[in-house]
């Protein structure tokens, strides 16, 4: 059987294929709230707005179909992680509170899924981040120490030695692993499609096949008509660069995945992975993986990290070299899989702000709100963003609306070719750093990685 490449993602193939699109906007209309983008951010915002104020009229406009972007293409990690530099928010107490809120999103996503009857293959589990050389192990120790310094509950993390790590998943060359508790595996397309159906049941109208051509206070112009609304939410994440005047707001960073054929019981016994843990390595150009509900391995990584001019892929199709790289990573970490067939490969983009820190904002004067820049942690973070945006739009002051990412702003990305050179240079340095750290006798993080971070502010 030939491997499928693109078709948005394996997750939709797992559901029987791409969904039939909802009808587009049919002429002008007026609503209380217009949300641009039918991914997790937009749909969570709509959901919590309707829970709080059922009488609100809400329209969601989407260029393709609900879940077409990162929400339907990601690795299925609902991890509640704080993945950004804590110091950049300049509010220690606020960061500690925000991190607590993010951890709680995992249970909140599960709660809503159960309440709304969304069957998304959700499984509570743990995240194992493996170190495969001494330099990677040193970084795991540093990450644990930083978490302790920022008052992360001790039960959240644990560092296990090589023997304990290999007893969980038999990763080749494992020298230890950081265990992150309180996470969940999901089938992301099932979750986003279920969430779209849930908001529709509450009266939200989703206009698919409707491209936004202009945004102004009180008005969203599309190729199908105009929507006037007192409040507007921009929830386009990695696709934000396609909006008029916003090409440099968020950088669309590419990530790609491959999925294997289903594994036999005998092969799972050889590998371990009995608890369906989320899996990562601690390389600079890291990978991420899950054991799917269908007993496949879905493995992701950066591939070609950025396309010049913030260009996007064509419906998830990725490069042959990227597929080869991901196959090599899979075989390096799990050599037991060398005889397995890859059934599907795909890619997508995630939104990266200039300081690599997520943000939520609402301007009462213009009536325009936005959220994004999750840097690959969107499955859980979008839930907190949606709750926060809903409260901001309703002018409610809560424990969320005072968090340090609210109204956090950064400068624009540099124009081309500077941003292409910067991002491509960063990942080239990361890969060289990983090769150096893999050499015998290297125990400390390569200086090339620090240079890469300085180059782009990572």
C-alpha cells in the first residue's frame, strides 16, 4: 500500500476522510461576535461565550473547514505545559498562577469532552522526555531544577534513571527520562470536529469556505459578504500571516508527522509503551510522538522549518526529505520499528511570536481580540486562551484576565530575507549542536545551541 502524503492529516483519514464542508457565508449579516478561524482557539472562545451568555449571536468564519489547520494536524498532546521563557513575562507571581491554570486545562478539556459527548480517544497518561546522551540528561536536570525554582508542584515532574526509563519504553541509548504527570493523549481531529459540533448545538453558526479579506473595527469583510459585529476575535494562529496587514505578526513554523501501520502485540511487547505515554526526546531539534488508539506510532518533528515569505503547505503535503528524516528518527530511537511500513505523512504550521511567548489580548476601543503564538503547545493552551478571551469580551474580571500573557505584546518579525535566514540558520545550528552532543565524552550543551537561541530570540 502506497504511503499517503498530505490530505490534511492522518487524523482525518482515521475518521473516514475529509469532512463535507459547511455552507459558506451567504451575503451580509450582523452578529454580536465574529470569530475568524474555526480551530481550537476560535471554537473554545465560542464555546465559553455561549456557556456564559447563551443569547449572544456568534458567527465563526473559516476559509477551509473546522480543524483544517494545526488543530487537526498536531501530535495529539494535551499536556498543559508552560513552554515559554518565564522571565519574559516579567511577573513572577503571575507566571506561577498562569502555569497552574495551564496544568488545569488538561482536566478541563476532558471535562468538556465528556459533557458534550466528544469521543476523541482521550487517555490520561504521562509524558516521557528521553535523554539519549549526557548533554541531554544535563538539560533534563536543569529543567527539573527550574521547575522547582518556579514552585511547580513536586508531583508534576520526576527524573528517572536509564533502567527505569527503558522499562517504560525501550528507547535505544536512553540515559534517563523526565516524567511529566497530568497529561493526556488525544485524537486531535476528533476533538476539534466534536467541539465544532458542540458549539453549533449551542447556536453558533460556522461559515466554512469563507475567506477574510479585511478586518476593521465593527466589520469583517469576506469573499462571501460582510459581517458587522461589535466584537471580533482573530484566532488564525499559524495562518495569521495570510490576513491583510499581518504578515509579520506570527511566523508560520512548519512541523511534520508520519504514522506507522498498526503494530502487532508481539512488537509492542518488545517496545513496551504499555501506558500510551506521550514521548519526546531532549534533542534541540526534538521529536514528539504518541501511541495512537489504533496501536500505531505517530512521530513528529520540524522537517523544513520555514518556507520563504511565510508560505504555507498545500493541504498538508510534505517533502520526501522530511519523511526520510522522521523515519530515521523513529528508527534511531526505536530500532525495533525498522520493518514497519509508514502509512501517512503530513505537515502543518504553528504560530511563533517574535519573543516565542503566547499572548491573549482584547482592545475594548476597537472591539478586536486575538490569541495565538502557542509554539506547538496549542491543544491545551487554546482552552485557556478561549476561556480568557470570552471573559475579556464580556468585560468580566477573573483570575484568568489578570494573567501576564493578557495584552502581552512583542515586536514584529523582521522582513524577508532576514526572518528566513534567521529561522533556517537557527535550525541548522540546532542540528549541528545535536550531532556534536552525540559524540562520546560530550557532557554539556553545545554552544551552537546557545548561538541559535540568540539568533532568533528563542
